[in-house]
């Protein structure tokens, strides 16, 4: 249970003793002690054992309502902080951002600024490594929800059998292993933004339930019957062509149109023209700081080799290549062709040496 409210005087003992045991047995459950026989000693003991509140009877509904609102806010923050700690532990480094000067990326940046001011659902499509999560972050940072929770779910990384619980949470005993109630990501993101990465991986059975949340902003936890309403701005991303997935019968057409309110299509790095030089300068400086090195840029031959390479892994591959190059480069020297490790990788862009 989230909360236990106990009277001080019970038929078979003290509510204070009950709540003290509760703190040991279920540390995530909050306790409130209520009494019509308030004393300083009881209040001090309630604080000492870590109870959430100490209320003197008679308790007015408005008083209890304020306490419950405060508890709800604290639980929301705890849930968000727990998620963010988990994200920090698993997040990779070297995720600095630079947009570049190409017309394609400048147009996307302008679109990001416009859509951020609304609450519209956004669908970001692009090859792996093109920076879909970067765009999602930019939308959040420019929005009125910037200070609210921003929760991310990689739909491809969660087993299909657990995806519904990941989205909507579950009640205790809903399935084997559900030893306690758990909030889903929609609840955790309430008031803020939820990014569903690789949304094409969601099975058809769950797509129906996701459509309902987008339409009605409500759902039930797995194994529960209480309807939960949320205010969540949804951003979805995928490296697949969702329209083709619809044609193949792997993605619901009605859900596609619900997601595709504002589409943003990210170009691959090989089509971004002048952006490559900006990105290279940015990441070389970034990784030099990270690894405590002084690097004198890159040689013209190294830049020419990078411009000739097709970058199938896009910006993510460029990041990994440049981090390795910075590590292998001589102190105070430039990054040269051998440090890039691209000679054996290919393929090159046709027409360039």
C-alpha cells in the first residue's frame, strides 16, 4: 500500500507501534498517525521513526486532502528520480549536440521550435544514429513542459510480454513476479513528455491500447480495474518506414495517423552536406576534453577520407569513430587517417577517392 493511516489507540495495542513495524517491513509505505490525545512525546516519536504526518482529530476532509496531495507529489518525484538514476547509470557518454549549417537541419530546427510550443504528438523518423533522441530532447527543452518529467522507453529493448506493464504499470499479483504494485511510464511522465523510441516494435495487441491512451488519455494498470487519467505529451520515433509497416499489416493505420500529427524526417549524415565538418570539429574537441588530451584538429587527408565515407551508422558511428581517433592520436597532434580506422571499413561515396 502507498499509505497507512492508523489511530494511536487501537483495541489491541498502539498505532505508533504498528507504524513503527510497518516502516521496517514495508519501507516504501508511508504512515500517518492520528489521535485525539496529542502529546509532545508522541509527536516527537512519530517524527523520529519517520512517519509522513501526525494529525490531531477531528480531521477535516480538506486537511486530509492537502496531506494526500503532498504525498502524491512526493511519490511522483521519487518515481521520476528513480527512473533518472537508472537512465544515468546506463546512458552513454559523448552525446553532445550540434545541429550543423545545412539547409536540411536548419529547417528541422525551425520545425522543432514551432512544434515545441504546442502539445501535439510528434513522430520522428530516420535511420539509426541520425539523432532522433536529440531532436526529442530539443522539443522538450523548447516546450512549456521543460521542467516536467521527460521519460524515455526503448520499445525494442523491453520483452514483448513485459511491454504493457512497462507502459501502464501493474498491480501486485497481476502476473508471476509482480510482487508489488508498479507505476508505468505513462504515470511517471504525467504532466510531462514520454518518448517511445522504436515504436514500430510494439505488437499489434498493444497498439490498440496505446491508441486508446492517445484518444482518451486514460488507461488501467495490468491486473487492475481503476481508470487512471494522465496528461502526457507523446513523442514517438522509429528507424522504419511506418507507412510501409502499415501496408504490410504490421502497424495499425489508425494509430499511425494518431502519431503522425507532426512528422519530422531526419536525413542520413551522407546527405547533410557541410554539417560533417561542424560535427567533426565539435566531437574532436568534446572527446579531447573527456580524455584529457590536446588535439590539433584533423588533417586535410583525414577530413577528405571522412567526407568520402558513407557513414551507414550516421552520427552515432561518427561519434564512435572520432572518440577512438582522439584516443589513438598523438598528444598535441592532429587526427590522421590511420587513427580513423575507415580504410578497412568502406564503403565510399561513389565518385570520390
